[in-house]
């Protein structure tokens, strides 16, 4: 998981450099609405998600208790 985070971090650095050379407004004749800026935003979101999963302290993902059963999923 940490290797994937490092790869995403390097990819984000590359996207940041590319954003200096690309306009923010997509080409009007382009068939795709996906831009480098939207890919950069997606990478940032995925990195935040992975960071929350690999945090230092454990947390309960699921904690359900009934009269007859108890389900506890703890992420460490």
C-alpha cells in the first residue's frame, strides 16, 4: 500500500508540472471532457483516501451488536 502511495505521489508531481504547460480550459473541439486538472484532482482524492486507510491509529470500520450476534471489523 505504501508503494502505491509513493507512486501516486510521484504521478501527482508529474501532473503538477504538466499543469504549467496546459491550459485550464479544454479544447472546444475535443470529444473528451477529461483534463489533466481533473486527473490531478482525482489523484489527490485517492491519495487522501489511502492516507485515511493507512493512518497510525486503529479504528472500527463496522461495529454492530445485537442480542444474538456481534460484528466488529477493526482496521489497524
